[in-house]
């Protein structure tokens, strides 16, 4: 770090290069932040290996006691986090409640959707915020409904019944239209118009349930969808038929997803093209729209060139785990935070979070410490006792100064900037923050290690003297 600061001070490294080098380093140093807790107000006792650990107060705090199934973070200033539970409950959290991020803090909900005739009946499957205003958010559930809520009042604004279990939904971050693409148990992708309040279009072609949907962040009418039949289809909703291509894992040249029309007027593609050999349950785009990332039950993550549809052949190795028949959220680091071609992928790997190089696939770090592999809760009555495999159900990114991240901004400021939040089926919401230099204190049994501190001061003074002698030397031209 001292070398980097010296290069920045002498002009050897420009401000953009300095910011990218620093943020790249921070992106690889995420650590668990157990000092941040989310208390949803439900009471009970955590059970580990059949024993109730009532002595540990922290083990009896849950965001959603029944398990957290979905998360969403508003993209403007990253202030409001909304969580959905397996018991159909929804809670809102204000991340700015924490005044000093260096101190432990327990967040309390600032709003909640209680059980009522208007709320969801079954577990929440997906959450997202209104793309241009954090005053509204959207939820979908196994109860076959999509609901629009007011953020400030946690009040229902609109409800849509689609007649099939809804696994996921997506709304474009750049479009002027307000179409919500819904992936359901039905093999047709349903488009719901929030303006008219109706399902205006169905995109047919998949051979099974739709588990993943993602709009292009560059082209407002382009949508990618993944199905249990292993296919990923690319649609342009303005066109008749809508389909413009299919991703093919055997195509490393981009031959079948180029959107070109043949002599018969149809899109040229191989009919048997498949992105994965098993159900596809996760899709995302890089925020510049250059690449599509897909994941499936074949334990493979694939990266595709969005312009040509070619498989980039990035290999993420045998460590990938993906077995849940539900939509999985993943995200890439914002373009501009790292050097071009060095973006990172954050993947919820069942019981850990993998941070991987997006383009060559190698694992940079593993974020562990997500609690017991099997979580149990014992409530006030015997009927409320449950045991569940503790997996990560959702992850969200809180960039510096906002939920979407800001290009060229150094992470690690105040108010938990640059944090990752994960939802767990043991009922917890956990935080992960980058490790900043100088936060680890060198202490011994008797207090501060003064000898180590003096050594650091001596080294910094020597470096400062060298810098001043170089910059202060007079140069005479003859």
C-alpha cells in the first residue's frame, strides 16, 4: 500500500489507475462482519445437534425465523434493504441506522408486511426494487401472485395473479416501459405491464418451467431467460415471435446466436442448442451489457459474449455447487471498479460465497463462516421446532455510495460501503465487508504492543524522509 501511495503522490499512477488498483485489492479481502446483526423481533432458541443453546443471546436472533428466501437492495444510495421469508413475511431495513460502522450494531426493521388477506400466502421467491425510484418494490411468491408495494408505508399498491407458481421476475434497469418478466411453472415467459395492470404478452419456446430472467442493461427490449430444459433464450420483445437467439455451450465462435435471418426469414440457430445439460436457474449480465453469465444444475457457470452468443469457455472448476430448484442470484463487480477484463463474479455456492475471476474462472477467495450446516429453531411450542439445511438463498451488493456501485470510487468508506449481504435459510442476514489496512490492532496480553507500533512509525518516517529528499532536491540546468 505504501508503494501505491508513493506512486500516486509522484504521479506514476493516475487517479483512475490508483482507484482501480485499490478497489481490486479490496474486492479480494472480504471478511465476515458478525458485528452486524438483523433482528426481526421473533423469539425462540437456536438448536445445534439437538441441544438448545439458550445461553447465547445472539443465537436467538433472526431476521426471519422461518428462513430468509430473498433479498433486494435499492440501487440509488443503498439505504433500504428488503428481505422476504419462507413464511411469506417481508421486512424492510434501513442500513443507515448504523452510525459508526466500526461498532457492533443490531438492525431492527423499519417496516414489515404482516400476514393479512392482501399479503402473500406462501414463501417469497424473489424481490426487486422499482428501477427508477426506490419508493416501490416488487415481490413474487409460490402463491402465484406478483405484488407491487409502497416502500415508505410497506403497503400494497397492486397485485397480479399469473395462475402458476412464480420462481423469479425481472424489470429492466434502463427501459422506458414498465414490463416485468416473470418466470413461472408454465413454460411461457409472462410479461406484466405495471402501467396497464395486465399480462400483455407471453414468450413461448421453452420446454419447461422458467427459473431465471434478466433484462439487458444496454438494450431496453432485450431479455434473457433460462429454463429447466437447459436452454437460455434471448428475446427482443418488439419483434413478432420475439426470439432472436439461443446460447449453445458447444459454440465457441458465436454461430447460432448472431440474430441473423436466413432466407426463410427465420433466425439462424441450432434447434438442439443448450446452454447447460441441466436446468438453468441463474442469469445475470455485466452492467455494461457485454457479457451474459449463466449457471445450472450441471454445476457449471458459463460466460457468454452478448454480442455474438459465443461461449467464452471460462472454466470455474469442480468447486461449483448448485442443487436448489429455485432461482439463484449472482452478480459481477461493476465495470470500472477493476481494470478492463478483470471483473469479478460473486456466486452463492450453497454454504459459501465464491469470488471468482469472471473471464478465466479461477477462484480468488471463499467467503465462509455462514453458520451451522444444519440449522434448527425451537419456538415456544413443540410444533414450531424445525430443522433445515443452511444454504445461501440470495446475495446483494452495496457499492460505495449506493447499491449499484460507482465506477472509479474507492470502496471501504463509512456506512458499510462496499458490503455484501447474504440471506440464509437458518433465518439470518449476514454482512461481508472488505478488510481495510490498519484495522487489525497489534495487541499482547497486557494491552497495545507499543514495540510494534513504534516500528511502524519508524518505517513510515523513513519512507517520508526518502520521499521529501527526492522531491525537495534542487535541479540546476546548465
